[in-house]
C-alpha cells in the first residue's frame, strides 16, 4: 500500500466540452481542438501557460490516426511544452499521468484532453450488432475466446445467476441515466425512457440488450490541471483531486481469464481510495458510477460498500425514487447526474470528470446540486480498466 503525498496538491482549474452527438459530421481533430481551446479559456490561461499535453482516445478512436499530444501542440501552437504523452482511454489513468508530471515539477500546467470518434470498425456501434467480434486487430480470435462486449454479457449472466437480481434492476440503471440526461444539453440521448421500454428493447446477447451498454458518440472533453496554489489565482473555484487510483488483478489480461466476480480490479481501486482518503461514503454528495454495461454499476455499488455483495438489487430498490424516476442513494446522493455512459455518451469517464468539476465549483446551471463538497467517481469495468477518484471542492480559496 502506498501513501498519498499528492493528496489535494493538484487541481482541475478549467474544463471544456464539445458535447456529444451521433451525427458524425466532424473530424476527431476539430473536436479535440475545440474542447482544448475551451478548457484553456475557461481556466483564464493563454497557450503559453501550457507546459504539458496528454491525450486520451475513446473506444473506436484507436482505429484511426488519432490527434495525439504532439499534433495538439502543433494545432494550438503551444510554445512552452516540456511534457507530452498519449494515455489510456479510461480517464483516470491519463489524469494520474498529468498529476504526476505536475507534482514532479516536470511542468506546472497540463492540458489533458479526451475524444471519442466513432468509426466503421468500432465493436460497439449501436446501429449494428454491438457484440460483433470482427474488428481491426481481433479478426483472428478463436471462436471460444470471450472479449470485449461478449465477455461482459457472459459475466452479467453469471452475476444474475448468483444473486437476487433480475433485468428490472439493470433497467433502473438505464432509466436513471436517461432521466438525468434529459436536463443535460451536452447529452446525445435525451428522450424519455421507461422501465417497460427498457425491457421491450432488443436483446443482443442475454441478459444484455441494446439499452444495457454505453452509447458510441462523437465528442471531446478537455481539462486544465495545475497546482492547487496556482489554481487559487485563477477564475474558478478549484476542484482538488483528493485521491485517484487504478486497480489490476493478475488474471485480468483477458476478460475470460478473470477467476470470479468475487475479486477483481474494482476491489483494488476501492481499497486504495479508502486508504488514501480522509473522506467516506457518508461524505459523498454526488456519485459517478460507471455504466458502460448496466451490471458494472451494480458491482461498483457492492464493491464501494453501499451494500453487501450480492445485495445490489435490494439496494437499487431502496434508492429508487419512483416519482423522479432516478436513483438517490440515502435519499440524497444523485448517481450519474449528467446521464452517464448510457445516455450522455460512452466517454470512458471523461464526462464524469467534467460534470463533477461543474457540480463542485457551482457552475452546473439548472442541474446544480445543493452545496456539494465531495464527488466520488467509480470508473471502468473489472479487467484492466478499473479506476476511481475522489474530487473535492477547494474551500481554502
């Protein structure tokens, strides 16, 4: 177990977003550049203030030539970059990279951007079969191999078999996300969704259907990270990275090699967050819980300690607010208030970070939660992408 000398030392001082769409009429480069420029301006900075650049590309984007960090430096004409790199698709990993670059003194201010760009080769195109295996780089997989979406369907079936959970519980996750997305102008899917409509949607691979998986979208997010001291001199209330963690188990290189649902990357992430934080679940004011597949959300609830193993179904029933058609943990904590992966779009957690920043600094507009101080982000699945973070409002400004 490691310490947390970096706790509260790094702040998110600026955010920028293009919003998300399924129109596909823009290039990845234009989306990434727009978000980056917006974030720099939001932080009240100039291009000369940026010392580091880190990119992160979402699902589907790796099948094209991406706008990597060096290209972003050229596109924005950033004159003083001393650190650059291209990071993991799931957002906490490149976030940690940016934090470490600042903490080490390699640079003072980092532009971190994440973009999603759908392509014909994406394995998760909702317009086609989102479980199809013919994607670039995986054409020669043996027929018995279970990877990507197919693996999550298999594990979801195991999870429902072992626990007192049914598809209605998965449906509450989907309906919650759609309800919250309706008030988010950045979300790709904002039409109403009922539980009956969820249950009537086409099954793709039992028990998962078309409304159980994150939505492939085009769009980009960008963040400006700097020291907490520097952020206090900038326009917005700083949002501090209280702690952040990744988790990996020794059987997780392939989805099919996971030994069981009893122990995987989420367990390691939660253990790290608890060890490195002075805040607990009772302090959480808003939660962002990964819903790339609906049953991943239920697993996170259990691993985080909001309910016992196998008890996510009754937990969801208790947290469900029927009049509002959404989840409120302990009657007060909203879950995925921006619409999550299922309705805002599959952003690999980047949309979570952006919305958490807006909520904590009080710039969420009509969706603003009353006086939030702590945001919990539980991001990623079970295998090689389990990640988490606790963001807090800086009250020392």
